[in-house]
C-alpha cells in the first residue's frame, strides 16, 4: 500500500484540532489561543519529537513506521475505526482487532486521564500493562517497560523475585494459584496457538511452583477485592481494586483506592508526593 501523504496530514490536523487539552488529560493553561491541541502536545502524547510529528502534518519526511502510527493513534485517542483508517493512510495494513489488540479504547483512556490522584492501570487479559497513571507508577513501578513474555504479570510472578516483593508475603500462595488458574483458562479459551499457551510452555521448565500448580488443573480462582501492596518506602498499603471491562478487546481498567481515614489512605497521599518528586 502506498502512503497518502495529503490524506494523512489532513486527517491528523482534523483530529488534533478537534481535541481539547482536558480530553487527553492535559492542563489547559491561562493564555491558550490554539483551537484544539498544539503539535508539541500531540508529539508528547505520542512519545515522539515535535519535529517528527510536524513533518508528517506537513506531508514531509519518511513514511512513518507501524509503531509510530500506533503511537499516534493512541496519543490522539482514536477509535478502532479511526486507527485502522490512519494505518491505511500511512500505507500500512490495519492491525488485528479483538483480544490481541493493544489499542486502548478512547473511553477507557478518558477515564484514566481523569484519575490523576489515584493508582490505576489498563491491562490485557494476560495482565500486560498498557497504560498507568503517575500514581500507579509510584506504587508498583513502570510496568509498561517490560518486553516479551515478561510483560505479563502472571509470567513475571513465576520468574521475577522483584515482582513478588511488591505484594505481601501472606498473599503469595493465593496469587500463585490465581495466576496459574487464569493462564490455564485463557489458554483453553484462546487455543494452543495463543500467547497464553506459549507462556505456559515457557513456564513449565522454568518454575517448579508453576508446574505443581499447573498439574492441579485448577480454574475459576477469582482475585480478591482487597490487595496488599508493599512499597519500598511506605510499607504495606491495603487497597481495594475496582475494574471496568472493555469487552471488545478484553482490556480492564483497574483502579486502586483506600478506605478514607485509614493508614493506607494516608500512605496514598504520601505516595502522590513521591510520584511528583520522581517526575521532577
């Protein structure tokens, strides 16, 4: 497919001009004259340089890669139809939809953008973190940095001691059952060629604990509503987890809150300070 430079540039300009800062979790500022988002704001949302993004809107530069187009689609909060259209304008085949898609829906992103004072994340059915709030990163670290099978929390649970250190030791046995059970259910649902089945094949020779749990063939283990996180500076935080499901892509928005007036609630307030200092 050939790139449609004029169509691509026009589509990006129209989408950029239709968005307001508050639509994507950005502050408006007092002296704003631009209608819609500025190019530098879009570039920041898409994790690329302003010069690179500006050249696309000016019909210049090399053909954007699929990875760059995916970043732009997510940064501009495009719907799946809009994302697919953007890929075709850029001369690429549109990515697959459904459970293997990592494009977070605009609805979930709009909610996530408004959770500035709350730990929250968007995850796939395999526990791969796609987006986090700043406070979410302060709580458990940047989980989007992982690559390959280690992107899955269930996989890391059996292969990475650092992951376990983020959860209270009294919950470890249950969490092992939870992750093995979940992986078993998803592998059966998605089939032998799925990522879930491949992760299980990789874990079996690596983890004796996983092999033991896998052989029990336990399914249907449900996560506890209350979770106990261990922060390296603040200690244990007892947080309630609420989830919102996007059924089309099996993505979940997980939001962690503490009971007002509790010790964990006070620790969350301290966590916001730690998160701000880390950003600075």
